[in-house]
C-alpha cells in the first residue's frame, strides 16, 4: 500500500503543474511573503441570500479563489489575512484582497475565498 502524503502531493504536483503563480500572502499582524498559488479568477457565483424572510439575489460572496500549500501558510485568519496578486492576467499593478472564507483545507492545502 502506498503512503499518501498530502503535503508532498500539494507541493510537488499541484503547485508545479504549470498553472501556479506567485502571490504575496500577509498574515494578520505578520510579515508579507511571496508564495506559490493556484488562482481561480472566476469570482463569485450568483447566490440567493435569505435574511429575515427577504431574498436578495446576485449577492457577491467573493472575487476569486486560491489554493496554497500549508507548508507556506500554517494558519489562516479569515477577514484579517491579506493576499496581493494581479486581478487579471496581463495587469501590471497587483491588487490586495482579504481572505473572506476557508472553502476547504487538509494536511496539504488551503482553499480560500478572497474579496476586496
């Protein structure tokens, strides 16, 4: 039986697949560092939010998603950590986003929602 190491899988395969890019991750109260990430700039999907019986459609949950290695970022603080990257491929000035949510995580990867 093969021993699956999620950390090695994330670092050796997922972040070296040719889709990765360098971003800057700044933990709340910490020092910014350049790390590798896979970025999905698809943005939020249309969602329906019901609050106190009222429905609001087309609410924007987040602007983009990233996948980063847990070897680069050990902990994530939602609504406090910041990520700086290009909003669109071809842009020349990076934009800073706030980590708005943790979609998923395991021993090798953080899957995060970003919004400005």
